[in-house]
C-alpha cells in the first residue's frame, strides 16, 4: 500500500496527521474470524429475491433514487418494533456513515466526543475526521462501566456527543440499561448507543430502544452487517427522535443511498426470519468459545455479541502470528495479552481451538 509522503503529509489536516486508516487485515487464510462477519452466505431463496428486486430498479437508474429512502426506513422501523415509525429512523451506507453524520451535526470543531476505551476503534477516527475533540474515557479493571463512574466522566468532560457501545466491541459485554440512563441524565448533548451486535445479546439484555420514548437526546445505531449477514450490502441505520433524524438530514449527501442498496436492503428485510436464523447458531458457537477458552484457563469476557475477547496469553502478537501460520485469522485489538475471535461455523470453531491448543502447547 502507498504511504503518505512528507510533502503530502504537510497538506493533511493536523488532527489526521500520523494516523493509520481503519485496517483490519484482509488475509487469504482458510479460517477468517477477525471482523465479526456472519460466516453464512445469504440463503439461495433470498439471493433470488434480492436479484429480482435489484433487477427491477435497473431501467430506472437514469433517475436519482428516493433521497429520503422512506420505504426502506418504514421497513427498518417495522423490523425494530417498539412502536417506531419511519420519521424516527434514518439509514446510510453502514452504521459507520450514520455515526459520521451524527458527528458532523452534533460534534465538530470546538466540541468534544467521549467514548470508553477499549471500544469500537472507528468512534475516535470518525471524531478526528469531523474535527471533533476525542476524549478516551476509562473502564474498570474488567472492562466494566458502572453508572457512577461513567456519569462522573460525562459530568467532567461535558461532551457534545457520548458514544456507548452495547454489546461493546471488542469486549463483547452488553451495558446494563441503568448505565445508559445515568449517562443520559448526566450528558448535556447527544448520547449514541452503538448496538451493532444487539441481535446476539443473551436473554435478559434489554436494548436502549426501550429508553427512546423518554429521551430525546438518545440515538441508537444498528446495522445489517452482522446478524443479517449483509456486510457487503452496506446498510446501517439509527433510531431517534424525529427532530434528531431531521437534523441528520442537514449533512447527508443528496441521494447517498443508491436505488440498488435500498432495493436490496428491503428485499433482505422482507426475509428477516430466514437471515436471522443464523443468529441462534452463532450464539451457540459464541457460548462454546467462552466455555472452551475458560476451560483452557484463559480469561474471557462475558459476551453478548458474535465474538469473544480472551486474555492471559502473555504477549498477544506472537500468538496472533502463530494462529495465522496455522490458517486462522483472529483480531489483535491492541490490548496487551488479549485477542478477539469471531464466532463462525462449528467447523471454524474446531479449527480455531485446534490451532490454539497447538500454539499454547508450544508456548507453555
Ligand atoms: N459499530 C460497531 C461496534 C462495529 O463493530 C462495527 C463493525 N465492525 C460497526 C459499528 C460498523 O458496521 P457497519 O458500518 O458495517 O454497519
């Protein structure tokens, strides 16, 4: 990959200088468990429906698409339930774009965004890209966030935007709703709860969607990239107060969601149960990973997501490399001694555990 040379680097905005682009390695190894993708291909009957829906748009591509994507937002609202309607939902090309739009509207120069590290690495990058000052909030020893500690940091920094992530990437654990409520009570501005992995939550874990009726400054972001297995389709969305949705439209590019994306996403949503069938299988592999890794004496964070963070590895980098050498790609998220592995098919879990046992045997 070409690097940014000195001459061009001097022209780059100061807050972006010296940074690396988002870059999960895309290596051609047999077992890829590093980006929390859904390992199951789109089922054949759904492929046929998506192809038909996309084909129906083709002759009309001489025209711009529905700028406000109303039909798609209506379908997304129906999927979410909780009595939500299209005017409370907004969609874009992945939840990354949704979050970027939120920072363009509610963050920006002279404003601060607060998140709690370790969390999704794009949140600070999106802040940098929008000129928003980023503050790294602190978690407890076990990556935990208590209502008191979290609210105290919000009061200290008075952020225009707070990012919570539930279930949190990379730790996997969902936030108890009282923590979200405490942050909402303390925050002067927008509170974003990134629920990219909500569909994988363990029973008894409530979504922040339930808090929307009482909180106008709450925004819940979701994606079709994970549970729906539609990462390549690029469709993320948010649920919020209609006025927040109206404000986001100030910064969206005209016709940002192509007619093809809108049609494909609607066809996929029409088959939600068929696609979400894989969630049960993935949760089984997730729980299996937690049990198996704990049985090996490793530290494992509770997971409500389709991935598991495991630690007690000594230096994680050589372990990551040794796994790649055995054809298994997991994620080094930069936490000393810890690695993250996505839940895949049962055969992929087998391959990962076999490779890990081999590596640990060599290490111990
Ligand atoms: N939020 C979190 C917590 C994520 O892990 C991801 C994907 N890795 C995203 C948002 C972005 O997903 P997308 O843009 O595909 O919707």
